[in-house]
C-alpha cells in the first residue's frame, strides 16, 4: 500500500487564488484612497476653484 504524497492540494490552490484576488483588491483600494487624499490635500481651498466668486490673483 503505497501512498503518494501530493505536493499541493486542490484546496491550497483555491486558497492561494482567493488570497491573490483579495490582495489585488486591497492594493487597488489603498491606491484609490491615496489618490483621493493627494487630490484633496493638493487643492488650495483659497484659490479660484475653491472659493466661488474670487479671483486667483489676490
């Protein structure tokens, strides 16, 4: 009775696939939050775009 030891079980492949997918989603979420933060911090609230009715040459 020889039992063959498989190096990788099918369950491990599914778990790895799920982990890679979750990692990609988390990286995209972090990139989105980072981009929104940079856009918000980079906006001067006192410029012509931030305050309606004002001139940029104050």
